[in-house]
């Protein structure tokens, strides 16, 4: 676990960026999300397998009573094309019981042919549809990966800023307790000297006790918040890590960074085009469109043409170069079929169209929700900027009141109660400032998440 040493002490500051970097390397959910894309790549690889060339060979021989019934030997290499298939082979069939149309010479027969669909399967077929669907599945897996990592980072950043708020609130309360202890000792001395009534020492003691109770509660909350941050810390080999006691959070990232109008426009465009939920629906539409085109193509009749050049084994290659050989030595075939009513194909096509329409409506709603969420998140961030600036002014005025009340008390013109009240109010306002700053830091990440790409290392 990385950390930056503070100058002058032995504690280490653990920044939000340190947390994000650690999660990117070792968090199981982040690693699992990264595997989604790899799994989709392997599925795409499998889909491309339907275009792999195939070599096959068959050999059958039968003899009975010393008589050769048949010897059948067929070798073929099939190479699938984007449209159709190329086939080359060699066959030798001999024997007394071989079908006459399949008998070859002792040298065998070589052939090279091409089969092409003219109707159904010309523009798209099951192989091409499967491959195109697998390519879209790869994009879908990437969108899922971004979505899962975004969600993980958002939860982790919330936990971090809760810890930062609890820790720095405890630091302020510790300083307040120290001031109350110093004042208690000063009051006791003045009581001894007769400058103050004995009851003032009781009031000073009560203030110390109140601040002790507040500090104890803040320290407990800080410890528990640190444990929640530890949930996101993992080392190598899936080893869970915990934040050491001497590690402290940083307020780096709570600085005011107002966004310009063009920055908001970029975030809105990002939410419209690159938000994971929007992208998933866009990909689903592309998948449904592939399904629609494939189903629509099945409305066409099946018309397949096949042409093979044939020749005697061993010399066919030379013979094919002779004039008129290709037109005198060939095997040609055609097949045709079509369902008479096409009810299954038309029903499936209509269902696919309905799915497309439903997905388009869902995409429109999701896009609108994403854009509104970005705008609402921006409004909240902007409002927090104004609140922080106002809170800083309140603190400056509260400091003036506290110092003035302290001076009046030392001059005998005020009471200890008023001094404690001014100081408690100042402490409360300072704590509120930390709450606003950490809330503002959360708002930065939430706005980026709302736009759909929180991203590793995002700070705006």
C-alpha cells in the first residue's frame, strides 16, 4: 500500500488516488470486471471458428469371399467464405458394387468447386450473424466492465471521504479539547487568586468533559470509517489489507474546481453517448438489427448453385489449362426450396421488430434519465461550491467573535459561559466546513459517475 510521508512526523498520508491505484491493481471486483472483456474476446474467437477451413478424409473397403465389393476413398478440403464455400478434393471409388455414377478410374478423380447461395444466405446467413453478434457481445462486455468498475469506484470514494471527514472532525475536536484543558487550568489559577468565582472552574470542567465525550465518539467513527475503507484494499494473491493506525486521510481533492459551461456540455455528451447503460441498449439494438436482417433474409427462397471442375487424378492440373476443358469437364448443381406460407419466419420477424421498438423506447428513457442525473449532479456540485465559500466567511467572522469574547473575558467584561459558547460555535462551524468539503469531493466523483465514466484516476 502506497503512501506519502508527512514532513516532520512518522505518519503517512493515504490519498484518494492511492486508494484508486491500489484497487485498480488488486481489487477482486476490478480484476473480475477486466476478465469480462477477455471472456468476450474468446467467445468472438469461437464464433470466427465457423470460417475455419476443414480437412476431412473417408476410407471404406469391403471384401467377401476374396471378392472386392467396393473401395471408397474420399478426401476433401472445405474453405468457408464470407459468401459461399470453396471445396477441393480427391476421390477414388472402385469395386463391383459401387454405384456406377460414383465409379472413378484407377487414378481417381480430382475436383475444385464453388458453392454460392443466390437467394437466402446471400446477404447474411447464420455464420455471419453469429460472428456479428459475437463482435457486439465484445462491446457489451466492455460496457459491463466500465459499469462495474464505475460502481466499485463510486462506493470506494464515498467510504474514503466519510473516513476523511470523521478523521479531521476528530482532529478539530482534539484541538478543542486541548484548548478547554488549557482554559481549565487558567481558570483554576484565577480562582485561587480570587479573580474568578469557584463556580467558573466547575463550568470549565464540564466543558472539558463534554469535549472529551465528543472526541471519543469522533474517534470511534473515524476507526469504523477506516475499516470500511479497508474493505477496498487488497494485495497480491487476493490478500486483504487493512489501513495501519498511523495512516491518515488527505483532503487533496476537496479544492474548489468550478466547471465551465463547455465542461458540462462535454459531460452531457458523454452521458448521451458513452454511459454504460446507454451503450448497452445501443449495443442491444445493433444485436436486434442483426437478428432482424437474418430473420428477414429467411423470407427469401433457398437457391444454391454449385460448380465443380473435375479431372483425372495426377494430371488434372495440366488438363485444366487446356482450351474448353472447364466447359467440358465439370459437375453443376442447383437446389431450390421455399416454404409456402412462411408463418414461422414472418412471426419471428414481427417479434424482433417489437423487441427493437421496445428497446428504442427504453433507450430514450434511459438517455433522458442519464442527462437529467448529470444536470442534477452538476447543480448540487455548484451549490456546494457556494456553500463552502459562505461557510469560510462564517468561520472568519466566528473567529473574530471568539477572539473578541476571549479578550473581554480576560479584561473581566465577559463570562466563561460566553467564551465557551463562542468557541463551541467556532468549532461547530469548522466541523461543518469539513463536512461540506468532503461532500463536495463526493459530488465531483458522483458527477463523473453520472456521466458514465468515473474511470481509474478521475478527479473531476
